[in-house]
């Protein structure tokens, strides 16, 4: 049962490359860390209403339709300067606010008394994505690059051991971007809000 945080559809993005090499890329996009942040999703309206501090929302609660058009860097298509341009790409979107690790339906009541329930299904979404990706790995002897940016850097690191379990023949590389966000309460947040079972999972 896969889902974005607001209950909308969840899906992968996939690009078939001409080489035997594969990228599994974990997207970033903010985080939910308390009740107030849960009520501040990123969307077109928030992007057009950036406040004086430059804040435009805390996390994506759905996968925007324009997402493929914004992809850059090593997953960017049709860029002749991209050395990974001919690699096959499995792009794992991030729309759950839980570093791709959650497993809970959580109610958040903000300071105005407004209630909102989020589906922190990061674990379910990634497991479904890896189940689908395993079929690609079975037919590939090429290199495997596991990568992620921001919240996806956390996600790619958390899921790397599982990915190593499902493929024994691919040479695996790991690359993260903007993946350092020190905060001692991440385990508490992951358990209290996301249902991630931090100790057992990580």
C-alpha cells in the first residue's frame, strides 16, 4: 500500500538507458519534525508566497506533476555533459516527510487546533520501489550507483544495506549530496511521528 503523505498517489520515475549501468536515486524535499511543520507542505501556492525569511514550506506531501521537468544533475536527461546520461535511472520520489523511513499514520494538531493526518509511508514506498527494481538488477551485470540529495541522502544511506542484499553481482557505489543535518532528536522524531522504529531499522 504505497501513498504520499496527503493520501495521493505515489509512483516512481524510470528512464531506460543505453548502458548496462543503473542509478537508484532517492529524492530530497524537506522533512516533518513537529506539528507545525506538518501543516506547512510545499506546493505551487507556497512557492509563490515565499515569506521574508525565504521559507516556502517544510516538505512535499505529494508528487507534483512538474517534478520530472525539474530534475538536474546526474539524473538529468538529454544533457550531453552528464557522464551518467546513458545510465538507466530509477528515481524514487519523496513525498512523505520522513527521510524515506516512516511507517505510520500520524495525526498532527497545530497551534490553532487544526488537525491533519499524514501517511508517513516512506518504508512502504521504498520497499515497493526496490521490489520493482530488483527485476532490473537481475538482468544487469553493470555498475549500480545508489545516490540521493538532502533528505534523499539520508534515505539512500538508510536503505543501502537492503539494496546490497538484493544484488550480489553488481559493483555498488554510493554518493550523497547535502546529507549532513545534525540534530540529536532525529531518533525520537522518527519513532514518535514517523513510526520508523529507529533502533530496529537503523
